[in-house]
C-alpha cells in the first residue's frame, strides 16, 4: 500500500494563492501517475490536475492557466500551485496515485485537505 498525506490547505481571499503538498510513503519514481482531485458535497469527484512519471501534465478546463502541478522525486512529494483562486475553487482536495502493473492499475488516495476561498 501507498500512504498519501496532503497539506497546505486553508482559507484564502479570492485572487490569492495556495500551494498544496502530497507526501508519499514511498518513492514516487515508480508511480505512473499522480494527481489532484476535488470533491464538493453533492457533486461528483473531479480531476483537477495529473502528472506522469515522465512529466506529462493534464489539467481540468476550469483550472488551466491558474493551477500548476509538479513533482519532486527526491522528496517523494507532488505539489499543486494554485493562483488566482476563485470562490468556486472551494473544495476538499485529494491526492491520488495510480500504479500501473501488467495485470492492471491500483489507485491510492489521501485523506484530503480543505481549501476555502472567500469572496
């Protein structure tokens, strides 16, 4: 199993910035894809950003140009830099790791960190 611990959430004013961190219990060099999802009560969990072990990134349309995902293999950590935050970005943000095996993919999730953006 892979343990994931998120940090960096909090309360920020609209237009401000936050950086989320996801620390893994093992080397992330062997993890094919890591990403950030967000979950608002009553809504489906949605992908915010993802990054592969080769550095390829994917972003949701709602955050393109405002959020940046990156990884530091030496620190076993993935980051989500969030700029120009809006009230609609308010959510619980969860870290995800997908490990690809020849017989399939196994997914791991963190507990989540709350991000609240005030108007």
